[in-house]
C-alpha cells in the first residue's frame, strides 16, 4: 500500500508538472502561427537589441570602444597631412603679407613720381609767370628811369639858375648892370605819356583770374580722380527700354526715336515712360559713373530698385516719383532732385545746366550724391542722416540699385531730346 501511494504521488506530481508546461507551449505555438513571431530566447545572458542601432548610438559605441592600432596610425597620417597643409597655407599668407608691403611701397613711389611731375610742371609754370612779371617790371622801370633822368636834368638846370640868380641878388645895383644873368629854364610840365608808364595791371588781373580758373578746375579734377577710383562700367539693358528708346551696339548710349519700334512687348519693358535701366545692379560698396547729357534738352538721371513699375504712366513707373527711385532731372531749364514724389531745387548749379552728371552710391553710408561732373559741384545729396525734405526711412538702400535714365518731354518751343551717353573711364 505504501508503494502504491508513492507511485500515485509521483503520478500526481508528474501530471502537475505537465499541466504547467502545456499552456506555455500552446501560447508559443499560437504566437508562431497567428502572429508570425518567433519566441524570444531567454536562455542567453546577453541583452537583445530588437532594432538596428541609430548612427548616434553607433558613434557613441565606437567612441567608447578603444581605437585599434590601425585606426590610430590612419588618424596620425591624417593629422600630419592636415598640419602640412596648414603650415603651407600659413607660409603663403605670410608671403602675401610681405608682398603687400612691397607692392604698396612700389605704388607709393609711383604716386610720388606722378605728383613730383605735377609739382615740376607747376613750379616751371610759376617760374615762367614770375619771369614774365619780371620782364614787365624791367620794361616799365626802364621807361620810368628815362623820365626820371629828364626830370633830374631839369632839376639841375633849375638849381643852377637858382644859384646864379642868388649871386646876382647879392651884388650891388651897379654891379648887377654889368653882370650877366643866366636864362632861367622854362617850366617843365609832366607829359601825358608818363601816366602810361606802369605795370600792366590788367594783364596781371587776367593772369590771376586764369590761375583761379585753373586752380578750380584742378581741384575739381583731383576730386573727380578720387571718385574715379570707384568707377563702375554701366551698360543699358535693352529689355527695359521703352519702344522709342534705342540703344547703341556697345550699350553705352541711348537715343530717342520719334517713331516707336514695331516689336513684341517685353515683360521688363517700360511701356509708357521713356526710361531705361542698367543691365546689372550696383554690387560694389561704393560706385561712381557719369552720364553725358549735353545733347538732351530734358532728362532724368538716377537710380532705382528692380521692382520699379514698368507699365503705365502712374507715379510708380516714373523716376523720383516713388519710393523705389531717386533722380535729378532737367525740365524747362530747371534742375531739381526727386524722391518719393518730393523735390528740391538742386544747388551748385551755374548759369547753364551741367554737361555731365556724376552719380555716386555708397551702400555703407546709405548715401547717394549727384555732381556736376565738370565742376564737381554737389547738386544733391540723399542721405539716411541728412534728409531735409525726403523721408529718411527710404535712404538705407535695402535692395541693389540699378542706374536709370529717362527722356522727358520738353516745352513745345524746344525740340525733342535725342541722346544720352554713359561715359566710361578716360572718356572726355
């Protein structure tokens, strides 16, 4: 009985064990068949990574792992190569720095030579003028000395007559009758020709005026020389020209034609206003150019943003009548500066309008200046700092500027304007 009880106990235990395992096996079978997932193997001690590692984790793991000998050698070669390249570049920069000093000294010497030539010419001209004044003085003094000599001789004769007359007076009346009396010299009067003996003051005044004119012109040219250092080459964009505005093949001149060209209208073309823009924006920090306006009776010269309207006759398409453009214009003989439909009379204008208009743009200072290029008189300054009439908020030039010109209709008693020309460096 005891043995049978033990067997029953073992069977009970075995059945219990089988009953505990069977459900688990059934679940795994269900997962495999229903979900297509393999059971995880928990027998291994390592952690299971269910997804591929991200690049960040991979770099982190690689960083944590000690580099191999081969990696270190490769890294050392890369660092040495980088060091060689850096050293070579440093030496190149040092050489360039030394070359800059040498080049600057050569340029300074050339400038000194140019100014020495100017000084030499001025000194030679100064000496020639002084010599001319000396010759004039010599001729005048020679004439004056001759007149002075004549008067001194007359004075001697008068003195002798005074002496002889005094001797006669000292004698007794009887002795006076026996003595002889010298004839007194006749009175001498200044001749009219004596008044003409003087330095040629009129010639001297003409000389001073000429020197002043030369000095003024030289000063203007020296100022223009500084502006020419920032000279910008301007060409006309044919795509922007009004149908009555013709462009020369070199792109430097525009002509007004009485008849409009028969051509398809272009998207960037001014269709009502006789304007044209430069082919490229002004990209340099400082730019300067000139427009010859001598062959035009009424004109406008200025700058504009690319978003200036091209269609219609509204203010949005006219130079200076909107916030997108600035200009000076000649109309009915009056020169004025325009921006945002406001204007002022240009200063520095002589009796005749300028023959050439200079335009200078300084992006850093937000400054636009117009000059009479012949006298370098400032016609108008648009500035973010000094804006007596115009709105200062629109002189910062937040967009690239394009050179712009426009033909204006003159009064009925004047002929139509016909020619505007962008001067290039070295052009008269």
